[in-house]
């Protein structure tokens, strides 16, 4: 908009110079007209800009890759026309520390309440702050403006597009071992031990339905299975990416890791497998027990608010902490980089399943001593993977 100011000033100076040089009345009339128009525009602006207010409305949650409804509601309580309104907007993704900026131009009409929908599609999942950083309200000629730096901000949680996975447990038997003790406070996945009975809820696995009891009571009843104290599964995600990966490719892979982790956790719950979600924040281990859909949603929301670790040293320190763990008999690790040294060390402590998200179109399964590496190309994450065994 600033260019109009210089064009107008240039036109006024040219009219003044033309009048001085030629003494023609037409030039004087043009100069007077330009000055009067400027004065009228400024008077309108002085009576109007204080009566302009605006609101920012954003939906609470969305899914990565979908259009997000960002609405700006403009209120004009004045009665005189106003010029254009420029807004500097900003979208900051919390977990990736990425910022996208956009400047939009609003053209107020005759209505006292106007709504504007901004086109925005997030390329990353995670908590995102949507801000109006600065607003400039111009006069009709676009020459003078009032700058309002009172920031307005809304937050939205952008979740990954969670997929359905078929989960198969192959590393333990489903029968109760001799002398095995069970947790009396948390359910688990041992089908030989019933922890509790309850009514069916949406999202429960069909495999958990007690069909005989359901037919007698004329309603669906779910069996919640026992949780052996000496058996625990950890689901850990590592967002370190292979060196040399371009930033755009790195972000795609990291989003894929988050998507696969969320899909694994939900599919484990739907298949009746309780597990512990392991992550790190400031080199402090964060552990959450995921035992039902409610706890899964809580953990997923926390994942979307946890910053991605950015340095190699921090990743190594995280791995050292994870290697010290001796409580888990099975570890599922979702990662974007294969570090065979860490894989061999982890597999000595527990049965290890590595889900390797890669950008090399590598689709394979590699088995080693007490570990399995499942390579999944980033391009196949939008399709349902048939089977994940751990």
C-alpha cells in the first residue's frame, strides 16, 4: 500500500511544478483537487479507524493436510467509508519451531460485520499458534494508516492422519505362565486372565467381546484382560533423521514418524495391548501408560505439544537413558534413522521391533537376534499397512 503514497505525492508535485512552469489553470485545478481529496480522505480516516475492531476464530483441532478454517471477523461501527486493511498473520508450529508468515489485504464493504476466511493448510502436525501480528488501517487513498500491534492469538492442535494397523503379537504366548503375577490396578493383554467386565464402548476391539454373556444380557459385554507384572511393552519414537536429508524431506519423515507412532498406539489399544509411551523432553524421560482410548487420546495430545529434539548430542543422551531401562520385555521403536549399535544394545535388554520410516522406497523386513526391522517407505504411510508384528 505504501506505493500509493509516493504515487499520490508524485502526482501532486508534478501538478505544482506544471502550474509553476506553464501558469496553466488546469494544473492548479488538478493540484487543488488532489489536496482536497487527500484532506477528505484523512478526515474520513480519522473518524473511522478507531471504530474498526476484529476477532480471530480458529477451530480447536484438525488433521494434517486438511484445509483449516481460519476466520477473521471485522466489525465496523462507523458510518464513513474506510480504505484497505492490511493484516500480518503468522502460523507457528510448536513442536517443529517452524513459522509461516502471510500478509493479507481486506477490503471492507458497507456491512458492519464482515467475515473473511483465510486459506491455510498445515504441512506439519503439532500444536500451532495462529496470530495476527499487526494490523494497518489505511485511508481511502492508501496514503496514511494507523498501525495496531495488539496481537491476537489462537491455538489449534493438528493431529496426524492416524491409520488402522493390524497388530499381531508373536513374541509371547497368550497363556498364563506358571507362577505369573498380575497387576491388580491395570488391565493388560493376557487373554487367559480376565481383569474386569464392562459394557461395550465405541472403539473397543471385537475380539474382546464376551459373546456368551452378551447374549444372556442382551447387550455387548467386553472382557478386559489381565496385565502380567513381569511383562511390559514400550512404544518409543525417535525423530532423528539420516544425515544429508533436505529440510523438506526431513519434515516429511518426522511427520511420518509421529503418524506411525500414533497409528501404532491406537492399533495396539484396539487389539487389546496395553503399552507404555516413552518420549523425552529436555533429557527427562516422559512415560505414560496407554490402556484405553481415553489414555490414548491424552498421550496423543501430549505428543502434539512436545518439541522435536534438534541435536545429535541430545539424541545420544536420550538413547543412553533408554538403554538403561530394564523394565520392558518388548520395545517398539519408530525411527527415521537406523543406528545398528543402539539396536543391538536395546535387543539385549528386550525383544525389539524397529519400524523404520524412510524416503528411499525401501519396503522390507529384516530379522536379527531378538530384533526385527520393518522398513516402511514414507510414500506408503497413507495406505493401511496390512500387518505389524512385534
